[in-house]
C-alpha cells in the first residue's frame, strides 16, 4: 500500500440469516482501526459488505419460500442497518450481487486463466455446506466438520480447477519471510503446519448452484469462496486508480476463514502477480464457552442489545474485554460491570466533577495555565500509538483507562473541590486538557461519547497531533447530560 493510504476490509458476511454479535465484533474492530488511521492523517478505504451467493444461501432462501435474490436483498439490509446503528464508518458496503463485482470477477478469472492456472477435471470429496468447503478425512473431528461439527456431504464435481498446488512452496516461503502476513502467531503456525501437507488444487466451479456465471464456461457457476474473496479487489475498483492507491490492504477476519484468506486468497493473488495483503485475524466471541454462530443457534442479536445498552458501551466492552486475536466470552453481567464502573463512574464522573467546579466557581471559563507535569506523566501517547500499530486494541484501552483513573485520583489526592480558586483554576486547565486528550484517544472506540465530551468542553479534535498538552488557549465549558446511565 502506498504511503499514507490504508485499506482495511472486514469479511463479507453470509446473508443466510441476520447478523449476530460475532459479525458486529469484527465490524467494530475494523471501525476502530479505520478511525484511528484517519486520525493519524491516513487516507482510508474501509470496506465491509455481504456475501450473497452459494448453496448455503440458496437453501436458506428455499426454506423461506423466496428466490435467492429476493432473500439476499432482504437480509443484506440488516447488515447495512447494523453498520448504521453501531456507527461503523465504512467507505464502501459491497454486495457480491452487484454488477461491478461481476465485472471484476470476470477480469480476475480471465487473468488467472491467461496465466495458465485453470484446467478442467473432476473431483470427489467431503463437503461442508456451512463452510462451502471440501475437507479431507484428516481435517475432520470425530468424522464431522471441524468448524460446524456437522455431517459432511459427499460431492462429486466435474468442473474447473485452480492450480493451487503450485503455490504451496511460495506460500511457505512468504510466511517465513513475512511473518506479519498473518498477525496472530499461534494461528500463523497452524496455517504454516497445514501447508506441510500437500496442497490440492481447488475446484472453482459448481453445477446448479446460485452464483455468478463462470466466465470460461456458462454451464457452470462459480465456487462462492473464490468469487467472494475477489470482493477485496472490487471494492477498490481493480485495476483502476483507487486500486493503485490502496492495494495491498489488510483483511480483518475470524479464525474459521483464515485458510481461505491466506492459502486460497494468497494463491490467487500470486497467480495474478499482485503483492500479498496482510491478514488481521481476530478471535471468536463465545457464549458460555461455545462459538456464537447461526448454525449452532446460540446467537446474541446486536439490534436487541442496542435497545438495552448504549452503543458505545457495547463497542467499548467488546474491545476492552477481548484481547485482539483471542477468543472471549460475552455476558451481559460483564457488560454491565464495565458500563457502570468504567464508563459511568470512571469516565462519566471525571467529566462531571470537573465541569461542576468549573461552572460553579468560574462560570465555565478556564484560561490557559501551566500544565501539571506529574499528572500528564501518567499518559504515554507514544506507547498507545505503538500498541495501536500492533493492533493491540485492548492494551490501548487499558492504557487510556489507567490515565482516566489517574485523573480521578489526582482530584481526590489534591482535594480539588476544597482548594483556593487560583490553584483550582491551574488544576482545572490541566484536567480539561487531559479530558480533551482522553476524548481524542477514545474517539475511534466510542465516537459518539467523544463527541459529547467535546461539546461540553467547547472544543473538538480531529488529529492525533492534537494529543499534546497545552494546545487550548482557554476553555469555555458547559455541562451537558451525563455520559452513561448506570444499568442495574
Ligand atoms: O465466513 N465471533 O461469512 P460469515 C467472532 N461469507 N467473529 C465471528 C463469529 C463469532 N462468534 N462468527 C462469525 C463468511 N464471525 C464468509 C466470508 S470473506 C471473502 C467471506 C466472523 O457470515 C467470521 O469469522 O460466516 C468472519 O470473519 C465473519 O464473521 C463473517 O462470517
């Protein structure tokens, strides 16, 4: 990716049913990263969207008595709406049933073919419809799909194949030379070890399945995975200006589709001589220890959750609770705890205490003063930036929170409320500067709340360069509604 541009994508979600909290989690992670990069002055392209072809969708539509297109139009809207409700700042919401996608897919398949990596043949294997993937006996757990724990179907396919086997050693070398290709080391090792087993060619066509027509033979539709992965090129308008500006990007995805994004996508990308992207692999959200998924049926509905809790509290909770790359549990009890103790008490009270004194004793006007070095030494912006560069989002929040607590402790230790007005004003200036910078650093995570804080401070920030103390000449503050209501 050229300097100063940043392309981040989420997976495109299957529209076999409405979104659950796992889908939301991924979008929030990507949103935080995209917002942070924008604050850092990057030109960002952030894509998300829906994956609308394949047998799984076809069967879900049949169940509802709808045509596949009617069905995907209906379900895709839930995903779009999810982005609106949760303030996901995407630049492009891509649907694989769009014409622009079909056009790019055609170009890519033709290019792979011209480069000599497609042939006609036949294949029989064990197929998981949920994964839209063939498995070998070795992959199975107790004879069932390793991801969905469901029986597999035997499928015989005549069709076209992609010579993926040719890329095995290149992929191994790439991982060795560029470990950052797969962010999380444990999962990187898993892929690396799986690549020691001979890599089979990939069947890339299907018969009588809802999908895009295969450009080389209209008797076939395309295997959904290959077509879906190409969305990452469609969204940046391959092969035009935007593509040149933004490729290669960073694909944010969950653990179940790491193989597809590293081995399948990696091979496709190599077959058309492009630079490989990076894969940012997060963990699963579990419910009572089990992966939340549509097929298991143990899902949390993010729309229902947003009716009960502030959207920013949900965004904050998911990132603070689950370190990037690890699996984590969701529970409403834990969400309430963080909402009440951290957002309402630590952050909300900090703002409200300082504003109360400023309004009572200074009518909200606080002029520039010497910065309290002891207080600001508790915030290490560089450390936060480094964490962010390594996608250690939980650590970023931990670090910011240590500073929020330090500000509260400072008020208590100094007995701010009981000081003489001259000293009080000095401390208030440092505290408002601290809160402004806290709001700035938190804005990718809880954007609506940062906006509310800025309003009450009578100022706002739009760049990480403003994370410096002593920038504001004077404050004219005004207390507003409290940031977070506690929930019993
Ligand atoms: O796999 N916790 O779509 P999908 C965290 N269409 N993330 C989760 C999750 C959970 N419980 N459940 C799902 C697909 N995800 C394909 C992708 S991309 C070219 C095609 C994540 O709807 C999952 O890991 O099953 C994936 O990254 C995304 O949600 C979409 O999953």
